[in-house]
C-alpha cells in the first residue's frame, strides 16, 4: 500500500509539473519577451510644447507604460540584444502622435511604427501608449505564428478594404515575408496604396523588399511621396532590392533633391548599388 501511495504521489507531482510547463509554454507563445541592452526615450520639441500647454508629461507616461509592460526587458549584460530608441512625435495631424521604435543591433537597424490618437487625459494616453508599445513589440519581435493562420487570405481581405486587426494583419505580412510567398504580391501592392497605418505600410515595404519584384516599384514610389523622412527611407531600402532604370531615376531625385540628409544618404547608397547592378547585368 505504501508503494502504491508513493507512486501516486510521484505521478501527481509529475502531472502538476507538466501542466505548469504547458502553461509556461503557452505564455511564451502568446507574449514573446523582448530583451534589449538599453531603452532610450526621445520627445519631439513640438510635442513637448503641446504637452506643456496641456500640463501632461508624455515622457513620464511612456516610461510608466514601459515599466508596466512585462514583455520589455532590459539586460545591460546582453550586449548583443541591441539598443531600442523610442521616439514620440506629433504626426502630420495635430491630434495624432507617432511612436517610432528604432532597434539597433550591431550594424543592423529595424524600425517599427505605431500611431496614437492624442488626448490630454493622462490615464487614457498612458493606455494608448501601452497598446502602441505592444504593437511595436509585435513588429520588432514577430507575432504568434500559428500553423493554421491563413495569412494570404488576411492580406487579400485587407487589400480589398475589409477590416482586419492591425496586429493580425502585420503578423500575416510577416508570415508572407518569412515564406517569401509571391502569391501575396498583388495584394501587398494594393494594400500599400490604400493603408493609412504606417506600421502596416512598413510591413508591406519589408515584404516587397523580400519578394524583389520590379512590378512593385511604382507602388513604392507613389507611396513614398509626401511621407515622413523615416518612412521614405524605408521605401528607399525596399526599392533598392528592385534594381532598374526607374529605380535609379527615382533614387537620383531622392539623393540630390530631398531636403532631409538621412534620406539623401540612404538614397545615394542605394543609387550606387543599383548603378553597379545595372552596369554588370
């Protein structure tokens, strides 16, 4: 009897252990931790002026949102994790903010974007910043990649004007990028031309860069017109993967005619690459 009780005790504890492991795995699948060496925060001058008039501190609110998000982990000892620079600026619309995540790992740079409706209500703004941070993390780390996710249908539906959750759609675009799925090409081109969400647009650009199909170039050039410098830079990076005469002509305009030095530098770098490709092909 004692032996049977002993085995029952061991079996019960083993079952508890397996259940705990399963719950831990599910938690990790749902919320991938985002570990970086350091996080820096930056507020634009025009935002600080508006915030001062509204008697709010957006930097403090953003820091509080970060502190309350268990997915963002800072470990100074992990020097290869990269530095995350968060910038909060007023977008082209006065009632909108743009949160920009710039992740630097060695020589690699990754950008993410989240738009926020501005409000002077501190608690409401903090909540909006928390949602924006989750969206940034999803763009930088990647979402839950379920095997049954019909990413192509989601992209197609969104390109046809159907309402698809931005996080779900961005995840679908990331899946198509991982798989280099050329079937998504016409839908992504259409989506790039219609979306007003910069996070989704950026995911479209990165997917088109991966597909490297010159038919997407006119859509990229049209999209870039009038966009903020960082987004235009992302368009240039994508266009460089589609070397052609049209690409070279556009990069000449960007390299020598744009007023932002960052855009000019990226365009000149791309122009040299495209010219070298055309010279040898």
